[in-house]
């Protein structure tokens, strides 16, 4: 029996959630639908709104995610607009945009919003990454071939060799959610 419903159309996010929730003995069912994503400069606001939509749709405990990508060398771009940037940009576009940056840091803000009939809770974690100077590997997610979690391999390369989500082993919002959710049961 599922503890909650994870609402996402993103297979990679579902893979990450599964890997971490398994560590906490949590089970979820997945609803593969796109929710309306409001335009806001704050990922927590976006995630909370998506959680409300999901709860109103399914009438049971739900979790949704939102990721913001902050590139200091680009004044914080693309921020909470990463979903759309991934739809518009190819890997080569990311490379052209970032190739001359001296500051190659990138911070991923991983956000989970949970909602049930009595509780609305936000979990977030920041994951430090590095922008690579060349395309390394292939992925359905364009920036994964240019972003590294360890400063060596791209996310695409790491996931090819491990057959799992590279984010699952890092402290992320799913870990915070898992600790909280398993303690409330």
C-alpha cells in the first residue's frame, strides 16, 4: 500500500524518489501528469502550488518536486525556470551559454512539497555542482551532460556507469522528507 502519491511526469525524478524512499521503507504510487507550473521567482512557492493542485486532484497525500538551478556566473539564471529551459535548450545551447564563464559553480535547489488534508510541508536541499567545459556523455535531460556532482564526471556519465540516479546518494530533499515522513508514522 502506498504511503503517498508522487505526482511527476519526470522519469528521472521518480527514479531518485524511489531510490531514497526505499531507504526509509516508504512506498508511493506515481501519477504521471503535468501540473500547471505558476511563474514565480521562488521554487518553494511553485512547489507548494503544485502540491495544492495535486491534492485537489487526487484527494490523498501527495508529494511534488521543483528544482531551481542557480548559476552565479549568470546572475542566478535560470533559477526556478529550469523546467522550461530544459524544453528549449539542447546540450549545445547550454555549452554555448556557459563556455566562457570563469565562475563554473552551479547550485541545484531541490524542493519537495508534501500535502495531505491537514499538513503542508516543504523540504529543500542545495546541491553544489560544477559546470564542465565540454559535453560529457548523453542524457535525455540536456544539462546532465555538462553538469558534474563530483567535479570529474558529468551527471550523464555517472548515471551511465551506475544505472541509478546520481542524486540519490547525495543529501537531498528526499532524505529530509523520508526522515520526517517515517517519523510521523
